[in-house]
């Protein structure tokens, strides 16, 4: 089993194009790595300048969202065709902020994941429970439902290349990282769920990340867990600290 570790930054709604250039220049020397995939998921308006600066480096540029149609009258949306043509290789799908603030459903996320694969973009499919759900003891059931719906109609060959990010909502932006046990338990359950939908080889190929207040201190233990293949990092991806997380 040799899954490549992923260190993905989610810049969220931060960085003007000028600030994005500045941050890229600061981080490029700090995130060099031969054995990890380093991905910066940046705001749509920063994609082109970041792609330009990422040329010749190990950094891949991802989007934070996309629509599930190729083109047309969908004001404000960005299409997989546009992303692909620009050179984007990854897209975050179904982040809890998209689900919570913009009403995205498991079905929308499935449509987007199918579209991303159709256009050769690797989806980073997010899932995660609220604190209420965790307290009610329904975390694993909830996550399994999110995963099963997200992967409807996705072939095993596609699923093998997918990235899944487990991000407990209560851990996002709160400074309260899940414990390594909590994170490993759910990431393991996600892999089991993929094995049920497909088979063991698919489950062993898919990469499962943890996200939620990951920092340079918590990353080494998290990334050492058997079913955690890296992190999706918010706040700390905007700082030099991201370099230490890549090294974790
Ligand atoms: P923080 O690392 O800021 O908690 O954000 C996590 C996240 O939502 C990444 O997608």
C-alpha cells in the first residue's frame, strides 16, 4: 500500500490576486516535496495568477467549487471545462461551508463529482458531521450516507483516483482539532465504506484526508494514522506554517 500523502490548502475566500501572488512566492520554497502532492485550492479569481507562478514547481492548483454543467445560463458559476482549459487539476466538492451557506445537497455533490471526473479533474470530496450529530452518536451513519451518495455512478477506476476529505464541522476554524483517534476512526470507516461500494483495491487506492484546525503541531500524528493520507488545511495554509505541515 503506497498512497501518496496529500497536503492540500484551502484558501477559502481569502487573497486578492496581488496577495495571492505574494503568498505563492513566499510558500513556493517552503512546500518543496518529492514524495507528497501539494495542492493549493484558491479562489476562482486567483486561479490564473497562481497557475502561472506554480509552473515549474511541485504545486498543483485546485478550485474550491465548480458547477455540474459544461456551459450555459448559470450566472456566477464556473464550469469544469473552464477549469480544465486553464490547467486546474483538482476541485474541492461539497465543502461543509458550501453545504451550510449555499444549500448544496449530497445529490448536487454527486453531480459535481461525476462532472469533475468526466473532465479529468480530481475531486476532493468533503464530508463531515456537526457537533450535534457527533453527540447523538450518528457520525458514522451520516458520513456513510454522504459518501454513498457522492459516489453514485462513479466507476471503480475513477474512485481509485478520488480524494475524500473528512472535515468534522465542529473542528473547522475553531482551533479544536479532532483527536487522532476520532479522525482515524472516521477515516477508517470511510475506507470501509468505499470497500463496500467497490472492493478492497479501490478502498486501498483512494486517499482520505483529515481537515479541521490542522496545524504544524497536530499534522505529524494525524498523518501517521493508517487511514489518514494527509490534510485539507484552511487557516494554516495561508501562513508559512503550511511549509511545516507539508514536511509532517
Ligand atoms: P481550518 O484548517 O481553518 O480549520 O479549515 C479547515 C477546512 O475547512 C479546510 O477545508
